[in-house]
C-alpha cells in the first residue's frame, strides 16, 4: 500500500468558509500533496493559494483525517492518504479557481450552509471542528 501525505485549509472569511466546486458539481475543501522538504503548514497555504487564488494565514491546526482509495490506473493498488487540516483566515474574498485541476468555482459559503454543501463526510467533520473554533474566535 502506498502512503500519501496531503495538507489543506478550512479557510474562513467573516462567517463564511471557502469551498471549491469541481467540474462534476462536488463542493470540496482545498488540499493537495505535501512536497518533499516542505512543511505541512506551508503545503496547506500553497495548495489553498494554487487551487483557489486565496491568500490566507494559518490560525491553528485542526487535526488529520485518514482514508484509503484505489489507484485510478490500477484497481489492485491501494493508497492510504493522511490529510492535515489547518484553520485559516483569508485576507480577502477574491477567488480564482484553478481550472487545470478541475475546479470551476470557488466561493465563501455561510457557516450555516457549508456542512450541507460539502461533498465528503470526512471534510464535513473537519468543517464542524473548524466551525467550533470559529465560534470561539467570533465570541
């Protein structure tokens, strides 16, 4: 089994969280592979910027999620993926979705609607963790 390490951001601006829409309609959080000799936090900031065009600053580490999936090109090969998530604060709401990666839209979604819009259960869970942290910051 191949191991893959990624990092991503739950990016807030006011009372909203950034989601990216893929060409198939799925709304997801920005994340990507950690490159060799790169810190996880640096990778998370880089991926947010690359995939959404959003410049952000890390507020705090939120936790990690693990899952496995089959290689697209070889059903017999399984990948175990670990994603490290960071709560981030966007410097502005300006977005430029990275079309080369299949993202057709990038929007800040109100905190009351973001969990329902996110496609994947593990991302929904990390968004819930982020929302709890946001409430502490806002109050």
